[in-house]
C-alpha cells in the first residue's frame, strides 16, 4: 500500500508538442478561399463567411452593422418571417456580426441539414432586400439597446477609451451615437452591400464533419456576387490620441467605477507581439495574474480584473479592465500602475515564469481542441493575412523567452507615463 | 450516445468516466449537491460565497490554482440554487495533479481568515457589479420573492443583501463545509483521453481515505400551488419599461417538465418564435421579448420578459402577451412542434461537443438519478405531442399562476 503524501505535488509532464491541424485550402469560383478543418466526432458544421466590410468602410459608423444585421430580414424571394421560420425549422443558428474591420455571417447546423441551411445562408448573403419596415423595427430595437448600454459604466469607459487612444474622428476611435440611428436608410445599406459583399472580398471557413458532398455542395451553391464594381478601399487616417492622459466620465448614481488604463500598441504583425502577449498574461491575462492576485485575491477591490493586448487590422492596443467599488477607485488605479512598474523594475522570477509558460502551453492545447476551437484559432490569423506559422513562432518564443527579455519588453511598452487612464463612474 | 463507466468508492463518492481518445485533454467535473436552496434564510448567498472559499487553499495545499496552472490546467466553478459545481480541464497526462488538488479540498479547507475576509469583499463587488450597477440588474432580487413565498428559491444565489455576506463568520464556514462537502454528497465525472482502470486507481488513491460525513438532512419547504396573480411595480431610472411574467412550472424530473420547456421555446426562443414575431416584428408592442425556463430541481419558473416600446402601457403589453398564449392553445400545428424539436436536437448535439460540457451534463443527470438520462433527453423531447402542449398551456400558463413584475422607467 502506498503512503499518500498530500503535501507533495504528483509528477507531471511538460507539454512539448502541440497538434496544430493545418486547414485544407480550396478556391471556389476561382477566387473565394475556403479553409476546411475536418475535425471532431459529431455530425455538425460551422460555416463562417467573413467580408472586409466592417465599420471603417463607411462614413457613418452604423452602416456596416445594419447592413450585416439586415441580411436575414428579407431576400428577393423570402420574407423576414420565412427566413426566421426556415433557419429555426432546421435547428440551425445564424450569427451575424460586424466590428470595425470585418462583417460576417456564421451558420451552425447539423450536418444532415447542411444542404437546406446552406441555401438559406447563400440567399441572405447574395440577395438581401433590406425592407424598410423591418429596418425601422430593428433601428428602434437597437436604439433602445444603445440607451440601456449607455447606463453601464463599462460601456462608458470602453467608448471613452477608444476615443482617447485613437482620436474621436478616427475610424477606430469614433463611437456610434444615438443621433447616428436617424441617419440610416435602406439605400445606404444596399449600396454598402453591393460594394463590399463581393467574392473578391471574403474568406470562408468551414469546420466540423466535412465530407466531399459538403464541399461539392458549397462549390455549386455558394455563388457570391461578382458582377458589380468592387471597392474595399477606406479613408486612411492617422490616429490622434488625446493630449490629456486622464479622463473621467462621471455617473453620479454609480456604486462601482469602470477603469481602463492602456495605450495604442503593436499588433500581430510585429515581431515583439508574442513576447508582449506573454508579458500581458503575467500582468493580467489569466486567473493567477498579478492584477488578479493583487486587486482581487489580496485586496478584494473587484470581482475581476484583467488586461489584454488586442489586434485590429490596422492598429493594436493594450488595456487593463476592471470594475471596482466607487470608494476603492483611486486605490485600484495606484495598484495597477504599481504592477506595471514592477514589470519594468524587477525581473520575473523563474517560478512565476515557469508557471505562466506551462499554463499558456495548456491554453495552446485547448485552442486546438475540437473543430470550432480550431476554426477560432485559424480565424485569428487569417484575418491578419497570416497562417499557422504564426502559432509555431509564438510557441518558439514562449519556450525560449527569459526574464530579461520580458523586462526589456516591459520597459519598451509598459511605461506608466505613456498610459491613458479612463474612469467611468464615481470617484 | 455518450458511453460511460460508473463506480462508487466505499465512502460513497460516485465516479463516472467517459473516455474520448480524440482529444489530448481531460476534464473533471465535481458536483456537490448543495446550492442556495440549502441555505439558512438568515445567511443567504452562503453556498456561492463558499464556492469562492474553495479556491483559498486546502489543508495540505496552500494554493489550488497555482499547481494546476503549472501543469497547463484551467478551472472554474459556478453555484446555482440547486448545486455547486467545479470543473477543470488539463492535458490528460497530468490528470493526477487534479486528483491531488480536488481530493485535498474535499478532505478539508485551510480555513484562513485572510481568504474569508477577501472573498467577502470580492463577492460584495460581484453583487454590485452584476445586480446593482446594471440597468434592470436587480430584477431577480425582486422577482424571486414575488414568485416564491416558502421555498428557498425565493432568494438569488448571490443572497438577499450585502449584509448577509459581510456578516459571515469562520464558524459558519466550517459548519457549512462539514454539512455538505463530503464524498457521499459529491459526484465526480472524468472525461477525455483517460482509461477507466487508471481513473479507478487514482480515485481510490486520492479520494479513498476521505471520510463519509453526515449530510445535513434539513427538509426543503416546498412551494404550495399558487392560486392568484401576484403583482409588483418597481420604479427605476432605466430608459424603457419592461415586464417580467413568471409562471410556476414543474421541477426537472416531473412528467411535464419537457413539455413546458417546449412551450417556452415556441413562445420566445428565436426569431421565429410567436412572441417575437407577433409582438416585436408585426405589432411593435415590444422592442424585444423572450421566454425561457429556470430549469430547477424543485418547482421552477417559465419566464416571459420583454422591453416595452414607448407609448405602450403595461396593461396593453400584458394583454397582448396573454392573447398569444390563448392563440397557442387554438392553432398549434405539428410543423411548429417539429421545428422546436429540431431546435432541441441541435441544441443538445452542439451542447455536448466539448468534453467539459459532457462531464458537467453527466454529473447533473447522475444527481437527478441516473447519468444515463443524458442519452434519453432527446427522445423525451421528441415524444411530446400537440395535445400535451395544449393541456400544459392551460394548466400552467394561466393568469392565476403568474407573478408579474412591472419594471417602470422613471427619470433620474
């Protein structure tokens, strides 16, 4: 009988290999790249169609979002009601979303209903009719949502932070305002659709149980428009960060404040990116991070705090995010700066770095586990015109990075006096 | 079909193993059969606060999270009115680390004052962040006591007030642990790239010597049948009026449970659902409306909640909703039922793709009596008939069985 020693951790193995499933890439109709990830055991399919049709391509910020949302509100042959009935009848789920760079339609369906649901997906992407009645309902609905969101301190700080780091006029820094909803009409949406939902302007990612029949069906059905002028240019602007470092949006009745501290930063294309991601993980990128340990687990200021390095197509930024009791706002801000300085002043010790490396390797395994996780991972590189080599490079950096490398990166990117500080709430 | 093996240790710990060698990962789900419904009415929010304390170090291991992170693992937990559930995933070859950590905190916590003090504050901030500092965030703090007069479902898992949380003492924590946290009150499910024999060995090694404990036998008072409509008006500085209608419905294991679940889908799940189609898109009474069920073990709720458009009164909004409920008993077609069943099928298939969700699902059904219920779920949905639905609508979706909360917008 073995004697159990509960004080000692069992042996474990470090992860030395990550299985990165490489997608098969096909071209349909000569131009549309289709990334195929055949994986998983269940008879399910997720198909994402991603267009370069985010808000930066229009003058009024909401045009992209409403063009996208209106896709399934009517086509030349199906009413809004019929579309809803048919998608629901097959138990499929359609997700429409648009951000600053991209607009997409994603279909989740059981494999046995793929033929029928692909017909629907194709119809809404190719032949939307943008009916006025449905548009007015949708505008009212989203106006209401907007007003509700405006009462949330996290919305107020996120919007202000955007403006501050990119500039109010910049296509990444501007925010939708209530008055913008009055400027949306169906003709603009039709024009936007015609200009950008084009076969030379999209990627398709399909994951799950992908048979030859699925691919044949895709080739014969998915005939994306190629007959109109296609122009995916947008007005290039330089960012204009605010000249003030500190910003406060007061909300008198708030019991918590939302704090964002951050700055514009490199994105995925930069050689320091993987290293900065690792540095960010140490700071605020996982449950055991320094910000969590300090602000939550030591001081109890907040339910949760985190930090992120985010990549946009033509920019990047860093931000810490948390909501803290109004009375602790100033104390929390001081601690966030303290943690930034600590990364610059002291080398990370080997125990902490080892833990973070192993945790991140585990995250890598999770990132490639299952068909949909894999397609999320793939999406995160093809949006940036990169491929899976990005992950290989990232892994190499992760395995080899040293405390000195991290300290240098912190000195280069995380100087407290370069940060912008936004508080929404009460302090 | 989710295949699994099942065994029980001498101390009463039930263990279920579902092997899946297509993944390099393993997942563990440990469900403790204790939730907010088991709390003392003067110490609500305790089960949830306790979930936080389970991460504050155990008797032999000062930190739960750090050793798990060292081996590439990730974890989380949640508390409901019925259960407290802990789950993790990690590279399968390192699974013994999880057995070490989970068994030690089942054996005993470290019970440090620091952890209690900090987590009380963290949970109060969670209370503020999720319930107080959000528009409409306090709805459930008021809707539950309106719908339940006797059953402890009348309070939310977060608790009735900040004071209930700030007043917790270390002795309360210890008593709670020894009343509820025990091998004979837990279900462990292991899924992923594992073998049953190895899991048996590890379970015996790490959990085998944890003693059985006397689980609290406090009877949960059951909610009597509701015989008249209950109403409450809240005035808040929010932009739009909203209405919440809660109908009592049978608990998870009752015969009508799945029938009522289907009704909630017909009414308000998705863009083709009756409430959304008619009252948002056509009549423009609501800006948004949906319907769902709470899915509790004991008497649950079917909720209809909607944001009312400007210039529409609460009375009109309510009567339009009941009009739809009446119509449903008259012109419900087989096709419409088939649609909802197809949706249920897809939801189940998509829901159980991931090994972690499978583990949580198996644990839940084992608690309900038999893990294998996970495999007959779809069949049960598919056996519901139009006639069943009509009977259930009349029985449950009637005004006397409704608790109605009018959330009134006022200027700040």
